[in-house]
């Protein structure tokens, strides 16, 4: 008898862990934040509404990145976070998390991710205001938000980075 052991949905656990790290970082850094400048009031009122991650990441985006059709799942969202995930029948997945994020939050998150996953952080040019590839995570910031994309597909590193970069460009086009 041959036992087939299915790999747990690592991407879903990783996404939840990352959301937890970020929410703790965001809460911690709020104590140090200063009040916004007078000219920032109008833009901060508009940015208080968290965008729906599933309006930014579509089923077509997931199909293109994974190379197969994927169904939208309903991952648990933590307060202040919007998350969308698509899962293929072969357990490959694409996840997008949207977090409020000041520049300090971005730096803290990168540092914590490097330590938690024993990964390296590589800057990526031309995506949003700032972007980093940290292990399997593609992080970028735009308009006071931080976005995290996880592509759970076995690919050579360069191809995975390029597909994730394309996902980020698609997300940015809808912001």
C-alpha cells in the first residue's frame, strides 16, 4: 500500500502569519507616528477606505500567473487587512494582502520577514513607490498602502520573480 501525503496549504498559513506580523508591526509603530501635515488631511480621508484585495487581484491574474484556472477562496482577514487568495486544484495559489503602511511599517516588515524566513531582501525597481522581493514574498508600496503578493507555484526563481512582478503591475493598474 502506498500512502500519498498531501502537503498542507502552506501558502494559506504563510499568508495568515504574514498578516499577523504586519498587524503587530502597524500597531507598534502608530505610537511613534506624528500627526499628518495640514495638506495631507484631504488625501488621508480618502485613503482610510481599505481597497478590496479581490478587486485588485482577479481570477484572470491568478490564471495567468499559475498557468491553470484557480478558484477564489475565503481566507481569514485580520483587522485592517484586506486579503484575496486563488487556489488551483493542484494546490498552487496566489495571495494578495493589502495593509495600511507608512514607510517605517514597510521597513519593519521587511526586517521581520528576513529574520522570520531566513531570507534575503532584494530591491525591485519600477514597481510602485518601493518594492522588495523577500524570499517568496513580493512587497510593494503605493499611496500609503503596502501590498504583499505570494505566488505558491514551483518555478525557477527568476521566472517566479517575473510573474510576481507582473501581478504587482496588474494590481497597481487598478489602484
